[in-house]
């Protein structure tokens, strides 16, 4: 995988051979406010549309913030549009360890997900890759 974006909060890697885009939240994300969350999500959407992966993995295990009710819909719409535009076929998510953050993630995904077969939850990147067929 090749790193295509990196900040203090988020790393994105792309595997062109497998058409997999991996997003990994860093533990420093606990300091994010809503505006910075929006900037990172906008960057995620931009990179997704740029690389048009068939498969997307969001590794949220180290994500230390909750999507507030105010921005859940914004995040959901931004990512759904990007995934649709890019032609993402399958989206795997590794949920945060914290229960409250898990719930906010699940609510955000439910808001954006009109195709229940496209999204699955996993505990490891290896399991997600198996679901993709690798």
C-alpha cells in the first residue's frame, strides 16, 4: 500500500493492484473538534473520488472521538456521495473500541447506507480483505 494522505489524525493508503483504499484514524483524533472532523472527512471524500477504489476499509479502532448529532448527517452525506461517485462496491469498517464511539459510527453509517450489502463490520483488516475476495 502507498500512503496517499497523512495528517496528525488520519492516514490513508491505497493499493492500486487490489483497488483498496484504507483509512486509519490515529489516537490523536481525540482532540478533534467538529470543524477539524469535517476537514478530515472532506479529505477522505476527495481522496476516495480521486482514486476510485472498488473496496474501502475504515479502520476506526483508534478513533477517539464521537460524531456529534449535528455532524452525523453531514458526514454520512459527504461519504455516501464520494463512495457512490467513486464506484465503491464494498465498504468494511473496523469499529472503535469505545462503545459510545461505536454507536456514533453505526448511526452515521446507517444514515448513509442505502445498500445494506455494501457495508460490513469486522474486527481485523485481514477479515475485511477476505470479504473483498483476497
